[in-house]
């Protein structure tokens, strides 16, 4: 029994890693498919809605996708606050 608990502790679960990798690949493929569909729909919607600017604006807003996977730099110190006037 001690051996079973020892084996289940620090060891990496390869099945879990494989499952996560497969899920990530499936999400990447779904995103690629969605972007491809949007590339096909954009000209159609722009043509269909060209005489309806408010609805076209709604389409453009709704079809916007956030980018992911890009690390943003985080500043360690906040920027210094400067005064609007400088001493003479």
C-alpha cells in the first residue's frame, strides 16, 4: 500500500498531459475553422449591410475576436506622475 501512494504522488500523469494536448489542439483547430468562416462571411455581410451602417457596425463589433497567446509585458514599477507645470 505504501508503494501505491508513493507512485501516485510525484509522478507525472502522461494520460492527463495527452488529454490536455489533444484538447488544446482541438481548440486551435476550432479557432482556425471559425476564423476561416469569418473570412468568408465578412465580404458577404459587408455587401449585404452596406446600406445599413448601424447594423454593419453591430456585425463588425460582434465578429471581433480577441487575440490570445500573446504575453503582455507588465511593468514592475508604475509610471511616475508628473506635474503639469515645471518649476522655473
